C-alpha cells in the first residue's frame, strides 16, 4: 500500500483532528490519509504565543512520521512552523493556509479571509505577503469566534462566520472568501449554502494539493 499523507494537527484537540481528516477524505477519497494529534500542544492555536508553544511538539510529531509518510499537511491555518518543517524533511509539506491562498491565486481570484479571533489577523497577513500573494488579498477579517467554539457550538459559530463573510463580499471587492481556521470544516457547508461566491475550505485545498504533489 502507498504510504499515507499525514495530517498533523498542531493543537491537542483530538476532535479537530477527526474533523479535518474526515473533510480531507471526502474531498480526496483516492488519497491514503491519516491524522495525528500533537497531544503536547496547546488546546487551540490563537495567536503568536500559542503558535510558538505548538512548534516543538509539532516538530516531534513530524519526526515520528516522516519516514513512513509520503507527505505532511500541517493542520493549522497559521501554517505553524511550515518553513522549519519543510527544511527538516525530504517529503512535501503543505500548510493549509498556504494551499488555500495559492488555490485562489491559481484561480485568479481576489480573496478575503474570515478567521477566528483578531489576534490571528497579523499572522495571516504576514503569511500571505511572505508567499508573494499580497496582490490577491482583500482583507483578513476576524469573526470573534474562539477556535474551540467551532467544535462546541458550530451553529452559533457558523452564523457569526456567515455574517463576516457577507460583510467581506459586500465591502472588499473580492471574488472568494477563504475560511481561516482548520476547525471551520464544521461550518463550511452552512456558509456555502447561504452565499453564492466561492467559499474556500483550507482543508480541501490542502488535500487537493497533496493529491498532485505527493502523486507526482
């Protein structure tokens, strides 16, 4: 059997790992996908300090799967330690934010991002510009939804995210909206049902990217 593509969740919330894995498997059923949870990481990654706390446990998980995986997906929209992980292994490494932004760019879409808390906005903006994609960006918007609320109260979370998505589409002169958190796999279909513009799920984007990168 072909070696798996491993989705590593840098936070310690197991339910989020299962949600990401299920979404990726639905989108790319031909891929052999497995999930890993960084059990020593923070419960959620909200801002730079959480990201820094998550880095070493993530690197430990990477080391444990690198020899048995054909690729790695880092399951955090902040692309936690993406550059460091990529340098440490010889297999493809994909950040879900990175994949979503490049997906939009390849489509020729100007996009806005709807993320969780305001503390994540600067990191996402920095990442987009570091990838050379600032010209495609409308705005990074915070929905004021804590990451763990995406799991505990997806109905309320989806309404807040939908509201911010509509504001982005009305005001940012964009073609698409990227949902800016791995945990938003639980609300993406609700948002899609209620807007006509493309809604980009970063888990789907990363799974699609893995499909051609790891099978090349």
